[in-house]
C-alpha cells in the first residue's frame, strides 16, 4: 500500500494510542482509541469510558491522565476533558493547513491505493436481450459504475462483467415467429430512427406477439419448440438469427450506456450464452463432489436451512429433467470462471435484492465445490426497487413498464426548464449541453445518494433542482468555484496554502472535511455503499457555501487571499474528483 497522505483522523488516533501506551498497562494500551469527529471540537475520543471500567477508576480521571501527554503534542492546540470523560481535541491551524498543502500538491489528492493487489470482478447492469431495459436495470448500472470507478481509483484491477440475459427457450419462439413473418421490421436500420433502443422496443413487442401465438396455436407451439432444439443443437440458420437479435440488443444497450456515460463496453459482455459449453462440466463436477442430488429427474442442490413454502428445502436446479440448464447453472459456471480463470479476489454482484436467495445458494454451493475459498470475498451487492413519484410500483399510465429512455427524456426536459429559469440568456447549444449534463447528473446523484438497499421514488422534479441534496446543487457549487477562480485570473494558479495563517471557523470545517476524502473512499470500497461518497460531497458543498458566505476571498489581503484561493481550488478538485467517481460530470459553467 502506498502511503500518500495520512489523514488527520489517523494522526489523532496515533497520538491517542501513544498517550495510552505511555500511561496504561500494556494489555489495555492496544485498544481502539475511539476517535471521532465531533460538534464540540475537531475530534473527540471516548476511550476513557471503557478504560475506566476495566481499570476500576473514574472516567474523568483516566481522561485527565491521557490529556496530559496529548496536550504536549506540538500540532495539538488544546485538549479538554468534558462530560463524563470525553477528550475534546482541537488541532493547530498550522497542522490543518500543512495537511491541505500536501493534498493540494498531489494529483491523487493524497489518496493511497488501498486496493492494490485486489482483482475485483463486478457483475452489473445485465439487461435481457430482446427486452426493454427498464428502471430496475438503471440501479444496477449506476451503482456498479460507481463501484467500478472507486475500486479502480483505489488501485484494484477491476474486471467488468455484463451478464446479459441472452440465452433461453424464449429465443426459439421469437426466432420462429420472425422467420414466419419476414415482412416484420425490427432492425434499428429499418426503423428509420436513431432513437436509443428502437430495435429492442420492436423485439420486445414482437416477443409478446409470439407468446400469444404460442399460447393459442398448438401448431406454432410445436414449430417453436423445434426451433429451440435447433438453436441448442447449433443449427446454422437458427444461430445466425439469434446472433442478430443479440447484436441489435447489445447495440441498443450501448446507446443507453453512452447516454448515461457509464463505462460498460461491448468487450465487457459475457452473457449467459458465454457459459454454454462449460455447463455440463459444472454439473459433472458437482455430481462427482456429491453436491447435487437427483430430485424428480432434475439435479439440484438443497440446503437444510433454506426452506420455502410448506417448510420444504428450496431446490437450486442445476440441470432440469429434460437435460436443459437454467439461470443457476449459468451462474455456477460464471463463478467458477471468475475465480479460476479471471483469478478474482473479490466478486461483486450488483443485482436486485429480490434475488438474494439465489445468490445465497450460489455462494454456498461454490464454497462446497471449493471454487470460493476463504481469501475470496463474494458479495451480493443488493439494490432495492425504484417506485413512481407516488411511491407505488413504477408503471406507465397504461400499466406497462417504464422505459429508461423515456425517464431520461423527462429529466432532460425538466433540466432545460430549471436552467433557463436561472439563466434565460443561454444559447440553444449551451442550453442543450448543460441540460444533458445536469439531467444525467441529477438522475445519477438521486440514485447514488440513496442507500442502495432502500426503495426510492423516481421524482424528476425533486431530482432536478438547484437546491437541496441534488446533483444539480453539487454541479452548481463546482461552477461557482470555477467562476471565482476565473475572476482571480493568474493568481488562482499560483495560490498556495500559507501554514502561518489563522483560520476562521468556516475554513476549519471545510479543511477538516477535505482531509476526510480518502477515508470516505475506503468506506465505499469496504461497504460497497456509494451513498457515503454522495453524502460526503454534499457536506463538502455545504461547508464551501458556508465558507464562501462568511469569508471574503477576492477582497481579502494578499496572504489570506492566496490561502483562500488555494482552499477554493482544493475544494473544486475534490468535488470534481468525487463526482467523477460517481460518474457525474463537474462542469465549469451552467
Ligand atoms: N439478467 C438478470 C435480470 O435481469 C440479472 C443478472 C444478474 N447477474 C447474474 N450473474 N445473475 O434479472
């Protein structure tokens, strides 16, 4: 691990630990010094309370003993004992400024590569071929994208895997229907419009047509079933038709990804079909290892404590009675591939929380098979559902699924309105560019600022607003910083921190927050919760707003001005970097 810049919180922890080592018996000195940020001081340590219990002394007396060596640390300005025995620790301004100067001088803002040596395989987005991509896939796509960016920044080798649903008996039926109706137009090029997803929309409704015939016409049903057999047997004409459907869908997905500005490319696709020729050997291996059992002709894995209706163990069906394989077999093959061939040290699946049982059984089976070992972490990074603005399941007025492209159009329209309101003189081209950046930023920030396991309402009016905890507010704060730096001209580029200056309270608050950036990112890497970063950036923006309102920058005396300009710049870079890690653009004007 490269040690870039240690955070002040780490320094304070080390100082309290040293004070403990100097005053306590060795068996007590090693415990967590319990250092936190506090409203009453820069930092607070509550360690005297548990220590007092074990020493059978009064907490305030223990705190007093620790206070003495701490107050002799040169970069600590003051230490006070408060309440039942809390240590309130305030740092010298010089220490804050010195730390900021180190971050300011480093292209990574002092953030160490704590994930170096990790190989993280991230499975996310995973829409289904010939089906409309809907809001459910939006969550996985955006959360996965943010995690990929953060882990990559922290030095992990990240392998993106888009496990698209591109295989299954439904394709036999669709292909049969398309073959019998050559007059139908569904290729994007034939639809005469470049609209994202047009081929998928067409295929989605044709699939529903095909389904109707399948249910109503026994002769068609039989032809469709023969088509399934032909597809599985690798019949050239059928496989070609399938390939075309997959390719059209993939192009449509890529258009949406490009519009969202997420990192997924065609190279990241390893869909269900990718594992076809590995499935039999997976079942064979599980059979040899005695992990699967035969049940009503099918090969299944059972766990005693995973039970369903009537208290019966739920089967994970690995191979069906007719010899076919399903979703579970594919995921088993994928986990074996990702551990053994991709050499993952961490496996992340950003998938709807409703699939939690599937992943629980998948991971346990993979452990039994020896594919997952103790040094590999596998996590189902669960996400909740997106509801409509009324808090109820998200449906169109006619009851259909809401298309992702339509939602983005809504957000775009709304962004145009609020931007025009703020700035009525914008040229069309600028308005368009800003509305794009603001609407995508708004949708992403709304997603990523919500705890991922929670459900939330997709409320465009709330998301696209200049006030409140929104992406637009954060982007706007960044533009305000850019604007002050423009006005400062050349002196902005030369601005440096002046460690000899005294800081105002608002400056201290902002400084302490800026120093937390790396620990927030490590928190995201550990908990896989991007909302920690989203919330942090909002605190930074608010602290900047407070600073800006109480501390003049351009009108201050030369030394203070240079220092404050440096603070503006460091805030701007931290916001831009942080937003970038959420996949959100930080514009200079809007
Ligand atoms: N295609 C699936 C769906 O739309 C999600 C796949 C998630 N990834 C996985 N490895 N199972 O529900």
